[in-house]
C-alpha cells in the first residue's frame, strides 16, 4: 500500500511541477531533440563501433565479388 501512495505522490508532484512551468518553457522542452535510442541505451562507443565494422564489412565484400 505504501508503494502506491508513494507513486501517486510522485506523479502528483511531477504533474504540478510541469503545470507550474511557463508555457514557453514547456514548448521548448517538447521541441528539444532527443538523442538517438542507440546512444541512450548503449552510450557512444558501441554504436560507433558497429557503424565502423558495418562500413568495413561492406568494403571487404566488394573485391571478393569482382574476382
């Protein structure tokens, strides 16, 4: 029972804080770009490593197909 009341209290506090913000701030917050999900989940190194690997993989396949 305590968890439910704590959660409701948290939601109410967040809602009141959001509604007390000026409309301009709320608009700017909605327009602000989010970072891509890959970076949010894995940081910057893993997605970068996969992109580099993927690009090199494609380059390595091309000469083999021509021979």
